[in-house]
C-alpha cells in the first residue's frame, strides 16, 4: 500500500516504498507492483479521455468539486 500511495501522493517517498517491497518480496515483485500501478493509471486516463460515463456513486461523491472546477461544463460526446 505504501508503494501505491507513493505513486499518487507527492508527500510520500517512492524510493523508500520500492525498497520496502524489494526487501520483503524481491525485485521482481517490486517491478510487478510498479507495472500494476502504471497500468491502472493508464486505464483511468484512457477511460477519462474517451468519455466513459462516471459511475453514479462516483458522480455523487464528486459533484461538489466538479461544480467548483467547472468540469461538468466540459464538452462531452453523448452516446
């Protein structure tokens, strides 16, 4: 979890997180974990960029900050 947190939180140290995984599970496990983190990031960006609809629970949870940022005013393609 520390490695995943370090990938998205600029206050976390990814070097320490990588070392923890390497010591506990080996270099191959660390590389696999990095690939999974990168894959999830890429999949999310593709989904967002292609206009896949936001799931209702996520839409509800993010309604306030989407309104403040004006995200709902962005152009979308209606399917």
